[in-house]
C-alpha cells in the first residue's frame, strides 16, 4: 500500500494573495472616486447629555444639561425643528430666524 504524503496546511498559495490584493485595490478605487464622502465627520450641536436651546428675540443659542432649568431668555426649539448637527437643515434655518416671547418664528433683522 503506497504511503500517503501529507502537506502542511499553512502553505502560502499565490491565488489567495492575488484575491486579497484585488479586493484592496478595488476598495481604494471606490474611496478615491467617491471623495471619501462616506467618511464625512459631522459635529453634534450639543454634547451627549445636553439639548440645544434658542435665545428669545435674539440670534444666540446654547446647550443645557438634561434635567436642568432653561436659562432666562432662552426657550426650547419647536418640535421637529431642532438642530442635531452643525450645518444641518435646522441649524442653517435658525441662523436667520428666532422665536419671539409668544413662541412665533420671526426673522432676525441682522441675519447673516
């Protein structure tokens, strides 16, 4: 009966390296062609544990710790119009608007 020859299981096979190299090259091409848009960083308006508030009749805003009272002269944003990230839809919207003492949205006279 002929003897069976065993081979080590960790033999390097050139085909595997070619496949891995092709996959890495393809990934690099996708990242280069998309301009790294998937890796875009967006800064939150407030840090964790805080929520944004709007200055009444003024251009300012602030962040208040959850559970704390609102500072005098500030109010919460209207529901559904709260900015989450810097330069998102609602952050840009509130650059030129604010709320009056009755909660009505008004244009800022010196908006930029």
